[in-house]
C-alpha cells in the first residue's frame, strides 16, 4: 500500500466520513425527488397520493435527533469507560468501529433527510409526482433505520466491554502481523550497524512511524542501483538524531526527499503495521486488571490466551514480498525482521511483573510460553528464558509456600 492509499484509508476511518456520505446521499435523495418524479404518470401519482409524507417526515425529524444524541452519548460513555478501566490506547479501535459509525451516520442522515424534505415541502418544491418519490424514499429510509437500530441495540450491549476490547486488539495485532508477513528472528538480538561510509537518512519530525511506503523506496533503490536498508519500522521513534534508513550509494537532494516522503509519522503509534503495538496494548489491559484497585486475574488470563494466539500466528508466518530481505541485490529494500525476544518482552514481561504474586496468572503464563515453544521449536530458547524469568519473579513475590511449590512444579513439568 502506497502512502496516498494509506492516507485515504485513514480518512475513510474517521467518524465524520460515513456520516458525511450518508447525509450527502440523504440530501440528494430529498432534492432529486421532483426530477425523478417527472417520469411517473399523473394517474399513478394521483392514485398513490402520498399526502401523509408531511407527518412522517415530522416524526422522523423529531425522533432521529433524539436517537442520534442517545447513540453519541453511548459511544462517548464507551470511550470514557475504555480509557479509565481498560487502556487509553484501545480507544482508537473503538472509534474506528464500523457498526457504531454506520449507526451514527444513519440516524444523523435520516434527520437531515427529514429536515430537507420538510423545508422543500413547505416551499412547494414537490408536485404530486415528486411527493410519490419522496414517499418511497422515506419508506426506504425508515427500513434502513429499523435494521440499523436493531443491529445497534445488539452491538451496544458489548461495545467497549473488556472482552470486546481484548478481541479487537487481538484482531488488530493479527491483521498487522499478516500485513507485514515477516516471521520473527529467534535467539539473541542482532545489531545492524550502519557502515561508516553509508548515506544516512534522518527524519526531521519527532514522532512514531505509522507507515512505510516500501514501493516508493524500491523505486528509489532501482534508480540508485543500490540497496536501501530500513532502520525505522512502523512503531519506531524517529527524529533528527535517529537513522530512518541508509544506503551505500550517494543520494542527490531529490532522491533523499523521496526516501523521507516514504515515511509517515504521527504523534502516536497505530495498529495497522505494528504488531508489537497490539501486544503492548494487550499487556496494558492485563496490567490494569492486575492492579490492586481492579484485582481481576481472569482478564489477565484472557489476555495471555489472546497474546499466545497472536504470537503463534506470527511465528507461523512465511516471508512476503515486503518481508525481511537478507540479500544485497542492487535495487532492493531490506526490511529488518522483528526479534521474537522483543515480542515476548512486550506482552509477557509486564504480566510476569504485575501478576507475579497471583498463582493463577503465573501458572497460565508458564503454560502459554510452553504452548508457543511447542508451536515453533526455534522459539524454545527464548520461551524458556522468559519462563525462567517469570518463575523467578513469582518465587520472589509469593508468600505462600504451597503457591511457590505449585509454580515450581509447573515450571519443572514444562521446562525440565
């Protein structure tokens, strides 16, 4: 996906976008009725009548404003609850919920449709044929309202709840991992040193990388006839002192600007191309649940199960076209792989720290790491090290000797 497609996708996710489209369609439907009505025979229009459309539009105008206000209040309450009780980073996924946006757009658009229809009727804009089209459009709008309202009632019962939010974050992390399509690197972290003679590209803006246009970078690499190596992946912090990419070829000012333009930065991280962000948000949900004020180990266990599914999907990935490239063929773009130990630390270390004194969470953590090791034998050493760290934290935090014996026995069972 290039940069402009990414920008368009961001716009279509905004809450106002669907509402604006539906409102525009509603206004066009109300104003186009006299034009379309010319094709209807006068006898048919007289037989239908459609004189009651005035009352129907009045009812729509008065009721849809209240329903829109109610829906917006419910959405804001869900956002506030997620911010205070789950994690503020998950609110981004709630705001982009398509069902909530469709409901708000339908109710607001229906209100505007009724208002425009009432104004046009009061000015004599419609004839008998135009009233028939307006009447038919009103019936369609009412049917759409009923269907949307039924879906919204069913959806709002779980919208913004803890389990719903965990599922959203899990799905976002899975989608980001599949989009990248790059399996992680196991074992110790490898350092990618920038050669002294290399041309370094720095981004002036301080922020988080949210998207990298690999196709644009590949075009520059083909022009150079040299390899471009990425240093800043989505989620990385950038600034004038950090290297975003480098190449051994000499860049002219135009090519350097093209490389910089391939990076999209923002103040906050995004889920789309950053699976580590999804794992971080999952760990934040678990840490909030394990705080003394909440004391909800069940949520932490649910997060561990979700994180295990995400990591299992990541280790099963096959390299894609834009995945990690190890060759130095001319005209290529090398994307460094994610380190599996970083993924483990993103999600499991905070839970091991905050849930060290809870035997149920400690046992589930050992089992989750064992399940990952069974899924990918190459991850055995990394998972074993994380399990040992979690065991040490648990033994230091647990006061009950029976709990200490239980977690030690579970560790021996899976990591003997």
